[in-house]
């Protein structure tokens, strides 16, 4: 750039305009945009893969690290033609979303400031094992050696912090990490919905099935027929009162409070899918993000995979064979060692086709009707659904109808976790329609209100549980924590037999195998019996 000088050395008008334009361009480069938030959140899912690579043999570790570097470069060079990602980050909106994310994670028990749900007994143990033993954790139980094999993505950054500063610091890092991700999701949900943000987010986070209805029916039968009362601990398992078939579509707060390791990648993939539908990110960005999030939750990514297929079909041959898509596939293939780690000894995980079980044909439609009444609202107000979202919604509805026919995991984790992304799309569309619908006491508005009121029972009970009283962070190992519960259900989703571990993938060397400890783990836990403590 060269300014033009007048007779007295002053910069003429054209020179001033050029300098002003240059200064504005430089200032714009320093402003945080929505793209920068997108990149930061996606890197939180990517970095754990690089950390976990240190537990692999040199060759597979190098491959994963190359993939991590390639994905980071790929995302940085993401085409930014979309108006939304190029727009400056709204600091007040993002700050409010971060505060909401922090509040929800605290109420969910992270950091142990409020009551931590039962699942955290094992998750705390896994984090403790990683902090004390590094990323190759061995167990010995009944003369059999096992390797910790689980989706460890959520734990890697906190465990790294904990290795340097202790277990308490690891828990604070976990809280910070998850609060940031929830805040980022909330910011994108509120922004992309393009409706009033506060009611949109309230409805989105409170999204649930009408679990209270079958619970009330079961209670009424017990009271009036048997003169008794049915105790319940978690109303989303309402099917347990009617059948032996275990199905649950978890509410959004249940996901957040109980399984943030599955919730976070499922929700983030859904955010990326909405951005892709609006032309803000390309297919390649979805592919590399999918690969990065496998270490967090392969089950959640099972529910994301059909949307990848949908977008691939929409892209056609030209999009599929573009240079960026090919590079994305190449980068994703570098994560094959991660996929192999996650599937080691996977046959030990219980699984079956539920469609062959007695009573399933009757329970199936009842389950869909109770858990997804919002589908009827979406169908009736289809004209209010963003055109870009309609194919996504149709696929999500189809998936949620058929996911219950298969079971995998001790508590049918497949149904609960593979449904996370499809449920996100239903929640997004329903909440947006609810905010757009005038409260005019008409039949449609009343139907929305009835569904919202009845479905609010589930998240309200989750929040109520948060005030049961906190208990201290435990450093018991995973084997001990499991052994204090139901030992009839082996933690096959947390370990793999050592003979099933490929020697070229991971080393069997490490600290001495952990065993069942004879000690108290949660002496101040008010809701566990003494045998479990």
C-alpha cells in the first residue's frame, strides 16, 4: 500500500480511504467470529485423540497424530462463505450461554458441588485411574487381566491436567471443558433458530418425552387395585412397570446430568449438521469431526452416521469426489487405531434384536407415542420448519421409530445413545415451532402447552435431584466402584481381556494391575447403603 502525498506532504483523499480500508480489514481479522467458536469447540473434541495417542505403539500413535494435525489444518482452512460463521461472535449472548452451561453442569453434579448421579460413581473412578496410572490402565479380576477400553474422549484433557496438578484439578478441568461445550451448543442453537433466544433455550434444554403419564397410570392401578404405592427412582424407565424390555429415550437434562460424554459429541455433531444444511460448513468438515468424536462416544456417532450418508447422497458425485472431501476421508482413516481400540473384545458386550421378544409389538408403538409426541406438532406445523432442515427431520423421525428394535449394552445403551443426535433435531424443530406459535388459546397452541407441561416433569425431577446433597470426590478405582454395585453385570463396556488386545496397537506394560480394594469410597454419600459405600 502506498499513500499519495500532496504539495505539502499531506495524504490526499484516495490515500486516506485506502488506509482506512486497510485498517478496517486488519481490525476485522482480530475480531472473534462464530467460526472461531466453532473451531475452538471442535478442537476440544480433537485434542483428546492426540493425547490418547501417547498410549499407543509408535506406528499407530504417529498415524493418529498425523490425522489430528491434518484435521486441525483442514478445519482452519474451512471455506467461510456463509454469513453466519463470518459474523462477529455476540459476546453478551455467548456469555449468557456460557453461564447457563456452567450452571447446568454444576447441577448435573460435575465438580461435586451438587448431587452427582449414580453414573458418576464409575466415571469418577475412571478419571481417578487415568490420573494416577496414565492412559494405559490395567485391571486384574478373578485371575483375568483386563485393559481399560472405553470411550475416553471426555476424560483425556482433564486427566492430563490431573496428572500435573492432582485429582481435584482434573475435576475442575472436566467441569470447565463440559461447561464450555454446553455453552457453545446453546449459543449455536439460539442463533440458528432465529427466534427469541431465552424461550428457545428453555424449551430445548427441557425437551423430554411425557414419561410422567405412564408412571401416573401405573401408580393409579397400584393404588386403586392393590391399595399400595409403587416407588420409582427414575421415571424414564417407566417401561419397567409394564414389560421386561428396557427402552429409554433420555431427556436432554438426563443426557447432560448422567452422560455428558455421550451427549456432548451427539449434540455437537447435530450443530454441525444444521450448519451444513445452511451451507455454512462442507461435507468434509462433518467427516473429520465425526472421526474426531469417535473417542468420545462411538454409540452417539452410530446415530450420527445416517446423517453423514444423507449429506453424501445430497452432495452427489461432484461433492463426494471433491478435493476437500477426499482429503477429509484420508484424514479420517488416520483414526483407524482409535476405532480398533474401541472395538477390542466388543463381542463381550450384551446385544440382541428386541423385535423378536414377546410383547414388543405392543410396547413399541406405546413407547414412541409417549416419548415423541412432538413429532405430531412438527408434522402439523411443517410449514414452520426451515426448508433446510426438513430432510434431516424426516431421517431423524425414521431413525427414532426403528432404533428401539435393537439392544446393546448392559442397560440398552445403544437405544439411549444412538438416539442423541436424532432427538436433538426433534427438540430443535419443536422448540422453534413452540416459540413461533402465538399463545392465542387455540387448539394448536394448547396441544403444544399440554406436551410441554407433561414433559417438564422429567427435567424438573432431574433438577430436584441435584439438591439431594453433594458427596466428596472419590479416588477409588473403577474395579472397586463397580464391585460395590451390581456385580452380576460385568463392566464389559469399560474393559477388554488382555489376550484380545493387538500387541502392535497397545502395550501391556504399565503400572501394576488394579484390583478390588477393601476400602470406603463415598463415606459421606447419603443415599447409598453401607455395603456399597
